[in-house]
């Protein structure tokens, strides 16, 4: 497509040259009108009319060239869009990678939730151990007090 657009740009350059010729042809058309008044140069005017017909053809070509210029502009726009699409494809690839990572993260969140639950249980177990140590201390203290009281030891 880019090679085609380059070719169209070359044609557009040629068309700008043809537009210059068309301006010259407008002058020739004025001369043709003048030739109606100067019928003794009819042979010359017939030649000029032939040139004017050729100029009409050139004007048609110039119109086509303006259309080609429009197509070239459209091609440049398409090249811009293609570049943008390649960027979007890169982003889509990145997003697919992120979706894979999100699945991995969901698994990690599940594991973290499970770990939070285990930490809650461990905290409860720590609390139970603290209670056990308190009971152990209380029972040992009670035994020590009873022992001291029976043996007359003052604490």
C-alpha cells in the first residue's frame, strides 16, 4: 500500500505540471474567441481549437489528479491508523499477560485469605497458651501457699 501511495504522489507532482499547462490552455481559449473575429487566420485557429480539445483532456486529467491527491492523503491517514493499530496490538498482548497475572493473583489472594484464617487460629492458640500459663502459675502459686502455710513459712 505504501508503494502505491508513493506512486500516487509521483502522479500528483506530474498533475501539478499539467495544471500549469491548463492555465496556458485558458489563454489559448481566449485566443480561440479572438479567432472568431479574425476568420482570415482560420487555419491557425483550427490548430488552436485542436490544442483546446487537448487542454480539455488535460483538465479532465487534472481533476483525476486532484482525486489522486485525496487518495494519497487518505493513504497517509491509513498509515497512521496502521501504526496506531500496531501499538494497540502491543497493548492487547500486554493485557493478555496481565490477565494471566490476575489469575495468578486471584490464587495468591485465596492463599493469603487462608493464611489470615490460620493466623487467626494461631492467635487464638496463643491466647489459650497464655491462659494455660496463667493456670499453671496459679496452681503452682496455690500449691506454694498451701505448702508454706502448712509449714509455717511466711510469704
